[in-house]
C-alpha cells in the first residue's frame, strides 16, 4: 500500500492495512504479541533520551517477531524519517520488511499512549543513523578526498593491520591473567563464536539443523584426503593458544590432545566419534541453562558445568540431554587419529607455536574395536531412546545396547568372508576398497563397508 509523504503523528498509525499484513503472515495475533511484550518491557525514565537509546539498542531485538531479521543498525528514528519523506510499498512477499514496520508502529503507539512525548520530540529532532553516517562521510578532509583509489586502499589496509595488532596485544594481555571459566566464556563469545556463521556440516550429530560447532587443531578433511590443521586455527591464533593453555592447566597431568571442538547451544543426537582415539574430555559453560548434561552409555548423565573437565569415551555412544534457558557452550578436548598424515612442519607448528601437548608417537591409528562403528551407531540410537523411555535407567539402556552387540558377536564372519577385507573392486569405472565385513542386525545379513579408493587411496576415511 502506497503511503502519503506526510503522516499525522497525532493518531495511532495504521500505515499498512490489516489485509496486507495478514497476507504477509503477520496476523492480529502476532501484532498483539508484540504489543504485549512492549507492555512488559522494563522501560527507562521517560525524560532520559540516553537511557532510551540504550534500551532501544539492547532490548528491542529480544521482543521482535520470531523469524524476522535482527534490527541492528536501525532504530525508531530511522523509520519515522522514512515514513515522513518517501512513499512506502509493502508487497505480500516482504514479510520481514512488513514485520519490522509493524514492530516500530507498535513501539510508537506504546510510547505515545504512555506519555513519552518528551522522548518523541527529541527523536523527531534527530537525524537517523544513515543520515548521520552520510554527513560524517561528507566531512572528510580535503587531503583524504584527494587520495587516489590505490592510496585509499593502502590507508585502509594500514588501519586494518594496526587494529589487528592492537587486538592481539589486548588478547595477549588478557591471556597473561589467571584463566577462569568466565574469562574463557567471554573470550570465546566475543572473539570467536560471534564472528562465525552457523552451518549444517555435522548432519549426523545435529539432525540437519544449522549449528555453531567448530574445531581448532587437527581435523579430518575429505577434500585433502586425510588429516590437516583446520583453517580456523590459523585465523584465531590467540583464541587457540588460550584454549590450549586452559586445557593444560585443568586436565590431568600428562594428558595429550590434538583437537578442541567448541559447541554453542548444540543438542547432539546419539552418536559416536569414529575419528577419535582414546578418551575425550568435556567442560560446559552455561548462563541460566537448565539441563544439557552429557549422556554416555557407560555412566548415564554426566554433569559438565563444574570447574574441572569430565572424561568420557567418545568412541562409544553418547548424546546431549535436552536443555532450556540461555547460552550453553561446551569445550571437548581429544586426540584425532592419523596424526602421521600431517606434514612435519604442521606437527612442529602445533607443538611449538600453538602449544598442543601431542602424543609421543604420531601413529594414532585407532585400535581394532570388537564392535564396528556402524553397529555402535545403531546401538547409540536404541540405547538413548530406552534411557529416555525408562526415565534415565542406565542398566536398561546398557541392556538394549548389549542386545545389539550380542547379535553382532554371535554372527561372526567366516574366514572366507574375511579374505574380502582389503580387496579392491571396480564398479561404474570407480575403484572401491573393502575395509570390514560384519553382521548387520537391521538387515539380518552380513554387510561390507567400503570407500572410494580413487579419492582416498590407502588413507581410510572415518
């Protein structure tokens, strides 16, 4: 709906008709929800424009509609200016834009209804942020205006390098202090997690949802056909050194690790870590979090929010219990397999430059486990479901898993079947290599695991 250039602010605005809003999915129920949230908002003093600005910046994103883009870098003053100076057209496909306008309309209505005239007169007299930035750019000195494009680019890079050095010096100073859990939490949030976007690369763990789960140190990279140092390790060097130091201080003496996984609000499904070798160590950080313990097949629920790390066997079934509340972060320290695939320079970088306490031997191939990884994954799903259904009965969950293991053990492959292990065969012009033969209870038959030999060669993927 096209708007008039000038709006009468003495009346409650209805700039978009209800039919258009309903067509965008913003029904009256949603609009009423916004208004009710404003009524419960802890608003500051009506006479203090600075306190109002602080409230607007810190609180408005918390009461916005679910699914609507964040309201960063825009404010009520901006929308007042837009409405007064230009016609607005909102189509049925612009749900997010319409939602933001409704949001500010309700804010304006609430402020006017509750006697915020003084604040509003000040808002109307101020230029919105985009105009202030435009004026600031116009105020550039003549010397800077005369700079050539190459000179401006050099000046920009110089400032970026100076800012980065200042930031690294600040982080080093902070790292020299005593490392507390609160210090780690703040550092991870500010200098790591808030700068990275969620992804869906760990679909077996997340169930296909977008998650914030990142690893520094050694990772398995299929594209490179083996293990390597993650890209994030080189980008966030100071954060890596801080977390390595934190692990050395709090883990048992002599503990080795090659990798650190940082998870934020991740409720992992039942799974195993087929790429790990030996024990893993986890510690949790939670702000107003209820639940979220670590379930393991061996011990049930482990409490992870203490001051010290909790050890568990990541190669056996485990999962995250349901949780509610604020922000939940976990750090998991472990040793990755196939460390010998790393270039010697990368090993030196991990040990000497970053401080990782690497194993004495680089031969970190996992031992041949009695139960295959595929069977252990099946047992994880069944055992965790039984654990929930029996209201956290550890023995019942272990019995379910043992039932699957028992069937697997009873159906051992014959000597003739075992001769297939290591064989290479060709199918559709692609070479494949068989890595194991075992009985799969779900299919009630023997199956083989194999991988693309053209891509990975002798480096067996996890």
